[in-house]
DNA sequence: TCACTCGTGGCAATCGGTTGCGATGTGGAA
DNA sequence: TTCCACATCGCAACCGATTGCCACGAGTGA
């Protein structure tokens, strides 16, 4: 066919996969008929369609997604951007998204922003042209940057709100209320919030809600941080926590809570005897620590699933069905108890 | 331009992004010149190239990966298939792969096979046409299926060997030797291996190596399983372990080891007093358990990185540089000790 | 028997880039 | 001044699939 355009791919010696042209030639039909037979049900005679399907199967036809996406403008690929792939918080989220993609016939492209808004923006720059839409989980971007992205592609946010953009956010307030109630009931009167990164919407939000509920219950409340939302961040915050004189700490996430727990053990501070520690999310491992971590669970797998479905629904024109609320709930384990 | 082909995408009201044709028109040049200026360094006059770059920046040109991949046959996308995204083993692997992809200008497509060879094969069917190559991590496929895939795309295996196909496999033997040595030195004389899925090459391999080293040291050795490679698998194996009468168990992976640990705690069995437990991989959380888990660490992040680089090297024609060996090493914590 | 409708399938343009080859123009050497 | 070489850029085919419009033929009603 091509005389002067030699395939440059490094695909080497592999045989190129069959195209609709191959099928058409085999059956002495036109490529357009083949195309229609394969994805416009009823458009061609049933008998012809069957012949085409048989030939396709025989030739091992697989379709070329790139070629298809050129005229249609749709790639059937979705981007998922998380701030840190090694953070267990995201595992369930990724799985939820991945499974939903699979069911809906989409392909998931994963990207990591390494807790940096800049990296995230650069990554998105590369990602955007290739996908039909993006799920931004725990984005470290400025509101404006997110709006800008939303201007060129459909976007669904997880754990963040920016204006009216579609967002999947679990019911923060419910879990926070339960947490404060739990601590107040145990008899604590002064609590601290160990904040995550300043760029994290969710960290600010949890802090706000905690603050409100704490003062509503007449508790003393202080905020410590911001710090990095990982083990190290929790670990390094111990001295500030001690200095604050509180009897209970809520960390922005479980990773930080576990880090703090470790620091306590290293310093010989008894948890929950001397200090109560709570986290958020109920990640894998939260029940493995000693003492096991009391935490506020959020259904991230369902969030991932919901985000993808909402995105795909937008593509199909239908306004996404109002996603059912994602309740958060406290999981009481061993790191909380009544203060002396 | 198009009179009778109305864009079907649901991209709605968004403005289409600029193309090389827009740039060409703006500068009164030909699209081919624009194309060359943008990716054939030196092929067009420096002054022209600069004008083109300026115009591209001004118009916010982003290139269309689909359009580019059509003539070249290369998508600059890599597939990564893992058996279970929520298994912490893979987190570091995914990160390693993701970062390497980023550096090399590739996009990572993540897929999960849910521990099922069938699902994996189906997933790959959808994935293959879209990527330049695939990294198969802990594949649950038959050797033949893998060979078949390798016939159409470049493949790199992680934690598995199939014939001469490129594979990144950590030095299993070294870690196993250390593990057996550790237990033997402590005074254990009978040990068990708790196997993972029968379809897991790595599980069989670890079992084999353990067997060899155990008999070489004159230890009694039994194998239990196969079971699912997760918490549940470990948990449900406790009775078989007890029945075997061994004083030390090595589980196929940390998840199973932790599951077994939990079952022990529930049954009031003291670890390491009554039973020693070891795992493999040193996943996140292995040091959080009580007692903290002794395990054989394997550098999965480096494996992910190496796999991607090796894949990309093949594309560029150059035979992949022999990857440096990935040593495994025992991490002694609290779940092993001398038997009574 | 004639005309009209409807079911089928083909034609050809198009998506956005890439690239072999040829056309053009400039500069330098003879 | 003439000729030639080389640097630059344009032409046009092509990657594989989609789709609006049209042509053809068979079946139906008048």
C-alpha cells in the first residue's frame, strides 16, 4: 500500500494487526460496511453482519482505538490524578475507579502529582489531550487552575469543592461530629487538629468542621501544622502536640496519625493513656497498629466508582444522577480512651 | 472545514484545541513545516522554528496524541497489569513505574486482573491495541498466553519468568537463604511454607527455594496451601498450620502473614512464643503489626522502574542494558524468635 | 405495468499528524 | 557571470476508522 511511508514504529517484526480494510477485502465489501456492521447494530443486513463478524474473528481483528478516536474525538480513556500513589488512602479509590472504568468500557490512566501542584499541572498538561475526562483526587491545584482544566475537559473532583464543578465529597460533617462526640463523651476537654498540607482542601475542611463542633461542645481546640500528610509529618509533630497540652489529637489522615503513634512509642508516651490519637480514612493498616487506631472511615472506593460513573454520564449527555451520599463513620479501636 | 461530518464527541461547547494547521495558517506556512519544526530539531531554519514555537505557545497548541500515533504506530503509552491494586505490594511498584514513565515521556495505563487469569486476559485484549508495550506484574496467565501477548507487543514480566522473555525478578534465592538461615540459627527445626495461588509463579518459586535451602540445612519442611494471597488466605490457614506441628511459618507474602498473625491473636496463640511467622515483600504496614513482622524485603519500586526502562529501551532499538540485580534482604522484627 | 418507498451498501471526505520526494531560492565556487 | 550544491519548505499520500449522502435494486400499492 504505502510506498514511500515506511512504518517507523519499533514494533519490529511483529505482524500488523488486521484492519477493517482487511476484512472488507476478504469479503469483497467496502470498509464502511464493515465499520457499520461492527458498531451500528441493524444498519446492515443481518446475514452480511454475521459474515463480517466471522471474518473479523477469523482475522483476529481488534480495532485501532487511535484511529477511531480521530474522527470521533473521543478516546474512551479517563485520567485519574492522585497526590501520592503510595498513600494507602488511594488504593481503594483507585480500585473503585478502575473497576468502574472496566465495566463502562473505559481505560484508566493513572498519574501522580507527588504532592506538588506544579508537578500536577505539568502532568495534566500531558494527560489532558489523551483523555475524555479527568478525576482529580485530593488535588493540590489552585481553584483557578482547576477551572482552567475544566474549561477544556470534563472534570470530577474527589474530596474537594471548587464552585459548581461536579465533586464527590463524603459527608465530612457526620464523621467529624461522631469523632468529637466520641472524645467529649470520653471526657476530653481539649483537643488538637494536626493539619495536612496547606494546599489540601480536605485538610482545611476537616479542620473547620472540627473547630465548629469542638466549640459547640465547649471544648478547647487548637490547630497544629500544616505538615506533610504522611508518616514523617505525623512523627515530626509530636513535640508541638506535647507543647499544646491537649489530651487528644485528630490527625488529618491515618498516615499522620500512625506517624504520631510511632513517635509516641519511641518517646515512651502511652497511647491512649497519656494521649489519644485519631485519624481519618481508615486506611489499610489502621487496625494493625498497636494500639489499633480509632479513625473516621470514608468510603473512598465508592467515591472512585461514583466519580467515574458521573464523568461517563456527562459524556453521554445525561446529567449525572445525583450520587447517593457517601456517609463517613467513626471506627472506634484502641487509640482513644478516657483521660486520667 | 468539515461540511458533512459533524463532530460527534460530547465535548460539548468547549473550544477545540489548536492544531498544526492553525499554526500553519497563522504563519502562512505549510503544516508539514510546522510538524517538522516541532519535532525534528534542525530540520527547519532556526528563525522559522522560533516563529513556529512562538505561535504554538500563543495558540496553546497541545498536539494530538491520537493523530500522531496513527501514522507512527506508537502511542507512547505503557500498560501495567497487576493482580490486585489494593494489595500494598504493588503500591511501590506502581509508583516506580509511574515515575519512570513520566521521566521518559510515557503515559501509564493501569489495569487490574483481580487475581483471575481470565479477567487478566480480557483486560489485556482491550489494553493491547492502545499501548506500545506491557508490564505484567505477578501475572496469573498461562505461559502460552503470555507468549501470545509477547508476539504482538513488547512485554516485560515482573516476578515471573517465561522462557527468554525479558523479566525483572529480584534475587529470590538470596533472601530465602537469609530467611532459612535466620530461622535455623534461632534453633527452629521444622518450618512450613504457606503457599499463595497455584497460578502464581512467584509463590511456586519461593516455595521451591525454601524447600531446597531447608533440606540443605537439614530442616523439616512442609508446604501448606495453596490459598488466596491476602489477609483472608492467611487467616484461614491457621488450623492447617497448627496441625502441621511446625514452629515457624513463612507465608508467600506479607498480607497472608499478617492474616495469620491476626488469626493467632484471635486464638490466643503467642507470636513468636508459640509460633514464628515471616512474610515476603515488606509491604506498608508490616512494621505496624504487633508483633512487627519479620519479612524478606524485595525492592518492588526499583522493579517497576526497571521494567519500564527496559521496555522503552527495546522500543528505541537498543537492547536493554542488563538491569542491575535487585537484591532481597531479610528484615528482622518481632515475629521471629528462638522456639521454647 | 409504472412509480415510489425502503432496505443495503458504496463513495468520498474527514479527523491531525508524519514523511518521502520534489521545487525553490540562495550562496559560493569557478 | 554562470553553474551547481545545498539548505528550506511545500506537495501529497498515508495511518485506520467514521459517517453524510447517494445509488442501486427489490418489493409494494395503485
